[in-house]
């Protein structure tokens, strides 16, 4: 089996940390608490689905794909909301 550590991008390794930093920015900018709850729930569900979808015999499972999309969607929407809070003119 080939070692894949050289091919895994940084974004997948630190996705949860980046999402937590985005949530911290939203919290410090006095964002709506419901937005934080929705982002946190989406992040947790996405990470659980992605982890349970990691099957060594079939690397492209539905749970893995949905989990990754849900994680990155939570990060993207959270980042846009954080930008809107920090830079109100946009």
C-alpha cells in the first residue's frame, strides 16, 4: 500500500480547526447565536459522516462525500457571515 500522507492537502487536515476559528470570529463580532448553533451542528454531523464513510475497501463512499461537502459548506457560509459582521459595508 502506498503512503498517502504526502498527497493529503492541508485543508482537509485542518478543516475543523479553521471552522472553529470562523465560529470564534462570529462569536466575537456579536453574531447571532442560532448561526453558531447551525454551523456547529453542520460541522459535527459533517465530520461524523466523513469519518464513518472512511472505508478502506471503498474509498469513495456516500457518507464520506456528504460529510466533506457539509463540512466545507459550513465553513464557507460561516466565513461569509463572519465577513459580513466584520465588514458591514459589503
